[in-house]
C-alpha cells in the first residue's frame, strides 16, 4: 500500500511541478504553424475561391451552416471583400508569430482564431489534415509551447543574464499593451453579439484573457511566493493535460484508421494501396505511382504494413525501441504520401502530430545541430561584411529542462 501511495504521489508531483515535454510541444507548435502557413501562402492566388466571396460556398450558405452548428468564424461578421482580406492576412501574421515563438500565450490564441475563422467558413475544403489542425490549434492554447526554440525563451534568457550581472530589467510593456488591446476587441465583439453560438471558443478566449490578467497581478503584487507557485501549478496541469490529450488524439486517429481498414475487403486482400495510385487526381507523379504499383508483392507489403503499423502503434508506447521503429515507419509513410499522392499538407499535419512521440534526446541533438548551423551561417555573414575571419562565439550550454518562460501575453 505504501508503494502504491509513493507512486501516486510521485506522479502527482511530476505533473504539477513542471511542464513536461518542452521540446515535443515546441515541435508541435512549429510543425502545425508551418503547415498552416505554407497552405495559406500556396493558396494565396485562390483564397477568394476557397474561403472568400468568390467561392461556390457563398456567404449566405455559410451563414445558414454556421447558424445551424454554431461554429466560430470571424468571416461571418461581414461579407465584404476587405474584411476577408484582413482576416486572411491576420491568419498569416498569427502563424508567423507563433512559428517564431513570439508571445506564444497570445499568438497561440490568435492562431486558433485564424484557423477556425477560415476553416469554419468553408468546411468542405480540406483533405483530412485540416481536421487534425482544427483540433490541435485548440489544444495548443493550453500548452506552454514557447519553453524552447522561441523568441520568448531568448527574451527570458537575456533577462536572466541581465539580472545575474546585477543590471536592472525594465518592466514588460508589450504584454500589457497586447492584453489591453485584445481585451477591448474581445469585449466589443462580445457586446455586439458576434460570439453567439457554441460557447466553447468564447469561453476559451475569455478564460485566457482573464487568466493572463490574474497572472500579471499576482506576479507583481503578491508579497509571498505561494500565489505564484499556485498559478504555476495550475499552468503545469493545464499544459500536461493538453499534452496528454494531443498524444491520445494521435493514438485515436491511428487506431481508428487501422481498425476501419481491417474491416475493408480491399485491405483484407492486400490490394487497397493499388487503387489510389491510379487515380488521376492523386497522381502528380504518374510514373512514380506506376513504379510502386507494378509489383504485386510491393503493394501487398505496403497494404498490410500500413494496417499493422496503425493498429499496433498505440500498444507500443510503453516500449521505447519498438515505438521509435513504428514512429519512423509512420513518418516515412506520410512523407511518401506527400510526394506520391500529392497530399503535402495532410502529411505535414500528421508528421507534426507524430512529433509529440519523438524522443527528447533526438530533439535536443536536432536543436543543437540547428543552433550550430545557424552560428556558422551568422559567422559567414559577418566574415563577408567585415572581410576577415570572425572569432566564433562561445556556445551557451543547452538547458536540460528549461524553466517556465512565464504566463506573459
């Protein structure tokens, strides 16, 4: 009994004392924002037909659908072309800022607003990856996704270094300004009834806004550390809960897809992969698709292998080596789908979801190599500018478990 109590207490302490998976959540942030940003940029010439007033799913039809399902979309606030262009530009900007990790608490909310506004305007546009992105943009709001590989982390490091040198660090003014501006906008939109419908998104928006205010007040007015510790524990629980939901969502996607495939006759006889390879719509590289489908044995192995990996993956999470092998197989499969079937954004979304299971050691090595490559590139740029060889800067040691950046706007 004492052993069980100790295990439970250790688990509770682990969940409440720190925000787990800082590298995994950073990869998820970067992966999904990059996917959405690349999609928006690629469809820039066709944006009016996809989500704007020139599309076959016009404003009146969208209003009827939103009135039925109560989905949130800012594009229903006005049918003008100028408003659509503003929302589209807003979605692009929010994606860039969250990708860079600038004020991730605020930009994660803005990213969610941009994704939902466009996707809920035309729900029949997408290839499956949009459903994953739709869910993940909501989950990201509850995570501390800026702990590493972000401008937030760099700003926190600089502030800590300044304090260590005995320098005075000025108060943050950008965060409160963002909070005030967005609060006025949120209050105005709520007052005129634009947030009527399903209450989920309005509740999330108001909760994050009020929570940011509480955190700011406690951080500056509390005389003891207990209120700060309490809020930090709440933030850790929200982060770890959202991270668990993201992992469970990815497992559910694969398990559901695998078990549905088992029930299909084409998957049972090992020929299912052959047919999409010969659909003109999904064959941007017809010769490559023909090459893959030329061998019946190859088609059989890919068909059965796909089902096996998808069904088995959720059961291998507690065996690190087997899990990593299947994870590499799934990422490779999605990369092949992106090229052979011409579904790059679906594949990118699924690879970003898979990234939550990547080992921390692998992600740390990947981050270290990226940092060294960036340092070499910066050194080459300086040498070109100065006309002489620059002395390489000392590389700062990477944090084993980065501390919390803060509940800043």
